[in-house]
C-alpha cells in the first residue's frame, strides 16, 4: 500500500497495529444464493492461509465441511501436496458453483461481486497449477514464515500472553514447514538463491532475538526456549539445502515469459489496458515528462546557477539541469526533529481543503492517528506509511506512521534524507498515503453494505484501484485544488519525478520479463532517464527479477482513473460534479476499474451507508 516502505529481509505484508478483542468470526448463516457463496468463499480462502488470516483479522475458524475448528494464529501456511490438492479441489468447486448460477440474472452490483470471486478463484488456481512458486521460489518459504511469525509479534489482535503462545506454537512448526519446502522445491536461480539465503537469515534472527524478547516474561517463555533451537537448526539446514542441493536439482528462469506475464496481468491487475498498450504509453509519457521537466526546471536553474554552462548531448544536458534543480528544491525541508509535526500540519491542511473545496463529502477521520512509527517497524517503514484497521475489525484505528530520524544519525546523513523528503515531497506523500489517498479510500471502503460485500471487496482489494486512486488523489490536490506547498512549479517537478518512476517501473518490468532486456541495460536506463542513483536502480532491478506484473499496478491504476474522470467529465459537461463523482466511485469499494466504469456509466447507485453529502448541486466542485 505504501510507496515509502523499504524491504525487510522478508516482506511484511499488510501490518495492523491496534489492540482489540479478537472476535469470534462467523459467516452470516441467513444468506442464500450468491451472497452465501461469496461469504463462505471469503472465510474459507482466508483459512487456507493462516498467515494472511491473522493479518486480516480472522483468528478462529470452523471448517463447514469437516466441522473441525482451528486457532489460525497458531498455525503456519501449508504447502504440502495434500493441502495443495485440497485447495485446488475447493477453488475448482467454486468455479462449478459459479457456473451453476446465472450471472445475467444478478443485479449489477452483485455481478461485480460475482466477477471478483470468479477472478480470485481463477487466480488462486493459476498460482497453484501454473505459477507454482512452492516448487520454484525458495525465498517464498522464508517470506511466508517471516510474515507469519512477525504477525503474532506486531499485530495487537489479543493480549501479549495469547500472542506469545501463538508465536511459540508457530515456531514449533518451523521444522515441519521447512521439511515440506525441501520436498517441494525443484529449481532455483542465482537471484532467487541469493535472496532466499538473505531472507532466511532475517527469519533466523527473528526467531533468535525478536521472538525471544517478545515471549520473555510471558507464560510461554519456557516453552519458547525449547522450541526455538530446533527451529533455528532447521533454518540453517534449509539454507544449506538451497545453496548446495537445490541449485543442482534444476534452474528456473526469473523471466516469466509472455504467456505467464499476460496471465498474471489479467488476474492481478484486471484493467482494460494490455501490456503492449501500457508499454507504449509509458515510453511515450516518459519522453514527454522529461521534456516538460526541462521546461519547468530551466528558468529556476538559470536563476540559481547563473555561471553554469551545460554542453554535450541533449540527454546529459537535460539530466544535469533537471537534477541540479531538483537537488536545490530539496534544500527546503523540515528540520530533523519536526517531520512528525510537518506531517500533522499537512494532514490538517489537506483535510481542510477536502472540506472547503468540496473534493468529496467525508471530511473527518476520527479513527486516524498520526504518530511516530513504532520502533520495531522502523526498518520496514523507512519514511512513512498508512496502516489500516483489519477488514474484519474495521472500527480499530488507522495510522499514518512517520518515522523519526534516529538521534544517532550524523547531520550529513539526516540532511540527505531530509532533502529527499523535502517540503514538497512530504506534502505529496501525505496526499498519497493519507488525504485524499489511502486513508480516505479506506474510510469509504468501510461504509459498504451489506457486510459480506464490504468484506469481499476489502479482502480482495484490487491493487490498481487502491494505488491508482492514491496517485490520482495527489493530482486532484495539486491540479484541481491547487495545493502546492506555496510553489506550483516546485510541486509539479516533484510530482513529475514520481511519475517518471512509475513509468520506469512499467518499462523495465515488461521489457525484462517479456522482451529479454538485459539486467544491466535496465539499470543504465533508470540512471540515465529517471534520475535514479545506482543503488536505487539496482534494488529496483532485483525487485523486478523476484516477481512480475506487480510493478505495473500504480501506472495501470492511475491511467484508468484519469481516463474515467475525463470520460465522465466529457459526458456530463456542465453537470459534472467532482464531489459527487468521488463519493460514488469510492463507495463502490476497491473493485477492478473496468467494473467501476461499468457501474458508474450505467448510473448504478453504490450500496453503502453514504456520508451526508456536502456536494450540493452541479458545478459545486471548483
Ligand atoms: Zn500507495
Ligand atoms: Zn547546471
């Protein structure tokens, strides 16, 4: 969800941090027809992954088929052949049950839900049968394990004694989990092996240090001390296996190839753009954006650096002028102790703009807390991030975390971070993560009714919807509401630098995975055309090598949001009301964007507890 997270040794997925009662979750047994299927689908598919279930807020579960109940927070995900066969059978069964329902006879909203379940089942089957990360991606086991164990520590879903007992139970299962991994895995490659070894180190230190600290003084301390050493030994053995045995079993190409790329594009993004169109638009936009940055930067550059003479080829001149100008803009920043105050002031200002300029109707966010990032999460959240209440406990707090600069940092190091996260960038970031970005979108998503629909659309959130909305929201603030930190040119250059990164991600991902772009060309491209430093470009290359398609979500999302807005505005002409438009599309929830377009263009009302409208009649927007 956040653009600002830096990678832990293992990828922490959604993190929620608020104490709350662990509610016994159950499906609504009064439902029939498709709603009954959807509701059952949400809980059953979550229960297949205890790691995800803990994060989403599903803690206990009774299997409707066997009647067996399970405390999911104490279990690990299972990748055994039996578990995989069971999941395949379940998702195939869901497909048959969907086929037996007549989609055409459902109302337009329920048709959207039908499509969400159908896509989720097809995507799950694609993962289990075609992608098969459990056979080809050793780092997947380290990441899954890291996320599972970390969830018990970081999410305050129950009191500490309960969570310590859950963590201890999970750690006791580590040797069995890794034995399955060693049986499943068939191949690797250099990059997977390198990352698997690093991430397994991360899990080992989590078990050794963080887990031991967490359980100390709880009723599980003694048992933890017994189960941790065999878990650590199994992790060391897994590393030996990946390095010495797996590399001899076989090699897998990290490039997905066109077939898998297109398949995942369809399931993961669910947008109307094709990869070819996305690549063409991104390359085009990249050229235009660089040219626009030069036009904006040149007058500032010539004023600030009157003695400079830039000669040589036009790419080098453009890069010099623009990057010197960006660096100079970076000098306007908060001081090292006032980042949090600056973020709070930004949240306040942006909320006032929502209200005064009627950007949308919801203008108070009582569950939002702007606080320093908790200490143990500062490695994950290098700068800031929005952290949501779990879908199953939607009334818990939502946080906007801001990571303080450690007192131990030298002035030089602190300044370098502050220049990157300067006044304009912090404002931009607060728009993206907070107002009107992720925080506002999440608040609207909580208002959906009925409850099964709210849950379905938030557990199966469409990423281009969420990320695209956050980027579109930045643009609404900058270009509709004219929030610019006091200088529209500096603000726009800051935005365009971010957009270049979004275009670059599309270009390298598609070219690396489907067009054989060499890795070093990708790094050179990012450094030459997108103002990136070598370490940043190399880290991005590695990220692209580890998975495919995901890097396209921001671009595909903002592209669809921008087009929809243009088309609606064109259709409605003088009657277009920005506020009502935003209220409606947000109250549909995080559906794939072609579904949002279909519902909106057909005039389908959202099903939600809509906030009191402040939109007024037509033309209320500006
Ligand atoms: Zn985001
Ligand atoms: Zn210069």
